C-alpha cells in the first residue's frame, strides 16, 4: 500500500461495515482509516458523488495519470 487515499462507495451501512472487514482480512498488517465523506441515494446519485470525489482527489494513479492523488481507479476504467 502506498498510503494514498482510496475512494469507494457503499450502498448502505451494512455494506460499509462489511467492506472494512474485507479490507482488514485482505491486508492484515495494514492500518486503515475509514471516513464517510458524503451520502447519496444508491444508484446514479451515489455513483456521481463517488466520481466527483475521485476527480477532486486528483484522480487515480495509473499509466495515464502517474501522479494521481488516489490509490484507486475511476469506476469507468
């Protein structure tokens, strides 16, 4: 892990808690901090909010954006 933020949506509180457990199992030695940065209705509204925060965070770090500010890829990639 490179320490860059990772933006991802969860459709409800139960999924948010489950995602944290999944990350902990997949990366047992990592130290994660989870933060709710916004709320929206599941579907298009939630997807658009996620995309907004990904772009605002500097975008994903990938071959076309090597200096991106986030550890994740945009949902459309």
